[in-house]
C-alpha cells in the first residue's frame, strides 16, 4: 500500500473516530449549555459538527492518537 492510500485510509478512520465519540456523547465534545445535545448537529457526509459546544482538545488528540495507533497495528 502506498503512503497516499494509507494517509487517506488513516484520515477516514480518524474522522470516523471523532464522529463516533460525538455520537456516544463522550467527553470530547459537549454542549455549552447543560445537556442540550439536540442543538449540536453532526453531518458525517460533510465532515462537520456545528452548534454551541465545548471541545476538549486533549480528548480530541487522544481519540486521534488512539486511532492512528490502532490503524498502524492493523497494517
């Protein structure tokens, strides 16, 4: 597998991991106001998560690093 294909697959896996974490209402992305999850909109097709939210950058980086390590172990 060439590096271009690997980078594309890795990017896809990282995006999926971020959206999965959001869908599970994890700690990485939280509503700004109480439990107003319905005000945050996630569009996997466009790759956007929008709305009033707090993003825990450390948790975001952890999700991405864990995904990279998992993908590397599978190759």
